[in-house]
C-alpha cells in the first residue's frame, strides 16, 4: 500500500495548521489533522459550480464570484459552462492554497488559474462581500469553510447570518443566484435565506459519483 505523502504545510490567518497531502495520485487538504477536501471526493464541488451558473450560462458577459478555491473543482465546472467573455473572481482566504494549486496541483485544476477569465483575489471573502459594490455579480458560488457550520475560521459563520445573507443578496444583480455548499441539511439556514428575500431551493449532492447516498446539500438562493 502506497504511503500518504506530506507535500506542503501552512497556517490559516488564525494560526491553525493546514496541510497538503498526496496519496497514489490523489490530493487532499487537511485542517488541524482533519481532512477538509479530497480530489477523489469532488462530485459535490463540481455540482456546486454547475448549479451556481445554471441561470446565467447564456449571458454574454456574466460576472461570477467563487468564494473558496479549494482544489479547483468548482472553478472547473464554472469555466466549462461559461463563454469567453465571462469574468470569474476567485476569492481565497489562505494564500498558500493558491500557491499549492499553481505549484503542486497544476495538472489537477491549478492551470485554470491562468485562464484569462479568472481573477484571483487573496482575501477574506466575508470582508470582500461586506465591503463590495451592490449588484456586482450574476452569480456568487460560496464554498466557504464547512458551510453554515464553520471549521476553519469562526468569523466565516457571519456569512451565513441574516446580515451576511443580506450582503450577498445586495451584491447580486436582479435575477442573480447565490449557491452555497453545505455539509448537510440546515433548515435554520434555509429559513434565514428566505427571510432576507431569497427564493430557496436545494439539491442533494454525493461525495463520489458512485456513492449510493447523497450526504451533502447545495442550497440555491435566487434573487
């Protein structure tokens, strides 16, 4: 059995350890020793990107925000579904995650960061949304932390609050969509989205394409 190899290490802005591993051609990122994402378990991230741009893929010059780069699978489906005039802002909190994608994960999805449609922003997406301009995006695709219940950064939870959701809604153009990845059902989160004025739906998402059970949830919130 092939060993799991530690490729690189970093810390979050709060000082917690993050690590990049390779095992038999697959890659994973761990946070405080707990696996956060894995390249062989990317079905939900791919679906997140697809659902996020479902309403705008025929727009001539769509503008999209992706909150959280991860291993780049959401970015992959967003770029595959949009035309050459799109702009995709990828906002990533941990600069080393961007560096790992460019250096170690180029053959996975890292090369997509060089696509002319992509603008990489190394920043806290929560602060970026709070300070940004109104009606900036046709779609906002948010895979921040572990969904409504955060793991990596406690302040990420504010994104899923009433105040955070109102800020997301403000940034969307009329008819725009926000898509949120969640580790599971969260009826309180759904209720908050509805309270701030979104029309909310949800899609169950598998960990692997061949999984029998859909463990994760993607919430779509339409303005």
